[in-house]
């Protein structure tokens, strides 16, 4: 009886290991394609991986370390965590984990928690100010330490959610670019997980057993607009599987002439009839 139970346990463990191996290979492939598509990392880059202690940033670091070993170019990785002095934050977890991996890392200490709690009125979303303060601290560190790329852990679903947040609540058609130049023009930000789904990251994080640290600011806010958008997309995905991926693909196939932003397309100078010599009748291809 004992031997049968032991064999069943070993079989389940082996199956779980094979599943994780296949998942890891798929995620490495997706991240590798994303890096190649947007030329995110070049020879000699010093890449700062922003590590929060959440599933996304752990997965980002893990996959970049794996790709670093076989990449056709040489680049450095530096894991950086901003200790925001949240009450009860287990400050020992990340240093112990990163030391066990032998990964170069730096912990920046800055009490943004107190600032956010003091400035933001009760009941209002904390994420806006928190992210600006965090971004400022990380950009400052990057400038002072020769960082050439700043890697963030936003995934495909974050990008799609941001599209709808801006659409519904900001009146803008805007998401998150996989690679961008910061507003001050001094930093290149990359999002290598842009092709990876949150569901796969959750599965990978469980399989790898990352020592997750919950955020006591964002995670405690149940009235966030992002949460409403996430629920909406989940309902859509359940009814129409593949819809989220279709939206994500659309963000990579933008046709500016079929939108209405005069800053990005010269509608005023567009006169097809004069340019081609076509008559009005010949130009009609869509109902008015």
C-alpha cells in the first residue's frame, strides 16, 4: 500500500515537473520574441530589473536570467527593489532570495508609503501618486548607476486593462508600449512580458515557488477602476475565448488613418481626388 502511494506521489511530481518545464519553455519563447521584435536589449546593456516581490517581477527576473545564459549578446542584470517602508514589509525576503541566486541586487529605501497615506484623501485610489514616487526613485537610481534599460514586469493583460482604463476614464486611446523613452528623454523602459498572459505567470510563479510579498497599498483597494476593468475582461474572455489576445494583437496593428487624431495623421492635407485624378464616383468605396 505504501509503495503504491509512493509511486503515485512520484508520478504526480514528475508530471508537475514536466508541465512546469513546458510552461517555462513557452514563456522563454514569448519573452525572447518580444525582446527581438522591439530590440529591447543590445550588446553591453546594463538592465535594471525592477523587483517588487510580486509574481510578475519574479517571473520577469527568472526568465531574463534564463535568457541571459543563451543570448547572442552580452548584457548585465541588476535586480533593484524599492523598500517603500510599508508597515509589516518583510525586508529580509528579497535580499535572502536574490543572494541565494547569486544575482547582483540593490535595495533602495525611501518612505513613499507615509507620503501617499498623508497626501491622498481617504477613499481615493493610491496607485497614481505611489507609482509616480516609485518611478522617480528608480529613475534617479538608474541615472546614477549607468543603467541603460529599465525592465518592468507589466504583462499582456496589464497592457489591455490600461487601454480600457484610458478609454473609459481618460478619453484617450492609449495603453503601455513594450518599449518607450521616458518623458524626460533619459531612460529606455522595456516590458519583456508584453506577450505573456497573467494566467501563465500565476501558474509559473506557483510552480517555481517564489516567495511572494503582497502590496498592502494596491492590494487593499477594492474600489479601483482597474479591478472593474479586469472583471469586465474576464467576463468577455469567458464568453468569447481569445478576445483579450485579439485586443492585444490590435495594439500592434494600429492604422492611424482610420482613427481621428490630427496630431498623428495629416487629414487636412489629404485630398485623394486631386492627388490621383479620380472622380468622386470612382472614390466611393464606403457608405457615407
